[in-house]
C-alpha cells in the first residue's frame, strides 16, 4: 500500500511555504501587522477565495504561523489532513479532514462528546450529507460511494474551529467557518475520489444567522 505523508510549516509574517521542511520569516517593523496570503494558509493555495474569511476570524498579530500535515493512501482511499494557524504563538485556527467509516449519527455524537461543536448555538446548514455549525466551529459529513478495503462505506469528516485568541463570544465567525469548511471538503474529496461533491453548495452559502 502506498502511503504519502507531507508535512509543511510556514511563517506567515512574510510569506513562506516549504513542503517537508520549515521556512522562517523575518521580523516585521514594530508597528506593522502581518497580512495573509492564500499561499500561506494550510501550506497551499486551496483557500484563495477564503482569505477574507480567515482575516475576519484571526486576530491581528505580527506573526502568523501556519503548519499542515497530510497522510493519504492511494489504495485504501484513506486521508488524514490537519492545519493549524497560530497568531503570535497562540493557536487560533484548526482544521482536520479525514476519512471515516462511522454513520452520520455516530459522527455527530462524537463531535458533541468531544466538544468539537457545542450544543449551545448548534445549527445545521446545507452542505454534504450533514453539516453542523456552532459559534466557533463548523463540521461537514460527506458520504462517499466507494468502500474501504474491508468493504465498509466511507465518508469524509471535515471540522474547522476558531481557537484561543480567535474565539468569538458573539458567534460572528459562524458564516466564515462554514464557508471554509465547505472549501476544505471540496479539497479533501479529490484525493479520496469521493463522488458526493455535488452535495456541496456552489457559490456563497445561504446566511446562517
């Protein structure tokens, strides 16, 4: 079985991305703030249409550090991909995409038990097979038509969350997190050959508030 593991880290104070290694950015002038570029988000250029959403979610800072890892198997159609963005050394955003074999009901119960999404302010939205939104997180479950090597039906699980200094007390990140989750689902569906991408909305999401 062929397994591919990719790890990338980038210091976003001044754009940098290096697959399989590390690239450090130089310090910014005292009063200057860092600016995000789509290539600095999750070690790639998959979120070029979501830069504004990331900018609204992340607090201002002088140093944005993005680290990403991905493990995939082209035979078993397995995927586990994560991305973390830190602002001035504090984790502010986290994304995880993975293949699962659990049902949508079991998936939702697990997210609630692990407090990935919270019961307070929990809503559903139209994306994938099931999509959940809470004030500081969004998650999507997307059925796949293929089965794994043991004959189990596969699905994609995507969850994104604002953390630490990015946490909002007014739920104003809800829409942006949901839109980032939808794009992450599109990206993750490609290497796993998930055939349910047509369940993801095209264009802007309907307002969740």
